[in-house]
């Protein structure tokens, strides 16, 4: 008689030892199952990376817009305070690259009398409209894209000769 260790395990023998029979599903995954799981994971990872890429682009776009908004507010404040800025004369300039994060950006402005009293002349009060356009370049140096927005502000001023 053979020993229990060397004898082939029969079904009855396994039942007596309380050893469960290994079914086909307990032996591991088939190659097809592994390939399908890998393909599903690849699609999921590609979707996540695509979403991250879009989020990074949106964050960069919003950062540039926020920077331009702050520069525009600063320029508008300067023009509102400076009563010596000539009316009806286009003004423009570039922002310091240290302020723009190395991006080429500039501004264009115009101060115009908006509303004045009938028969107004030099030395009388007037309502000035200040329009400032802020622009910046974005994208590859070979094909830059120009972005811009316009701000409007109003101030009270005194008419000078030649303003009307």
C-alpha cells in the first residue's frame, strides 16, 4: 500500500481530508482575460492623462488672463489719476517682461470727453471716458496668437483748450 503523500489524490480521498477541489477558475487568469484588463486600463489611463493635459492648458490660459487683468487695472488706475494725459490722443506701450512673466504684452488707451455741459469751454468740468485695451501674445514663437480685452473707466476732469 502506498503512503498518503505519494498516492494520487482521488476525489474521495480529498473529501476525507477536507481539501476542496480546485476548480478551473481558481487556477488564475487566462491570457485573454489579462489582455482585456490591460486594454481597459490603457483606455482609462489615456482618458485621465487627456483630462490632466486639458486642465493644465486651462490653468495656463487663466493665469495669463488673470495677469493681463491685473496689468489692465493698474494701467487704468494710472490713467484715471493722471489729469495731464491728453484727450483724443492714442496712447500705447509695452509692459515690462518682468511683470508679464516673460510674455510679450502691451496696452493701448484713449481718453475722450464723454459728456460735457452745453456751451462748455476751457476750465469747465467734463466727464472723461477712458478706454484701455490690454493685449498679450501666447503660443509658439513661430505662430503666436494675440489675445486682448478692453476696459472702460470714467473720471471727472477739467477741459483744456483743444479738448473739444
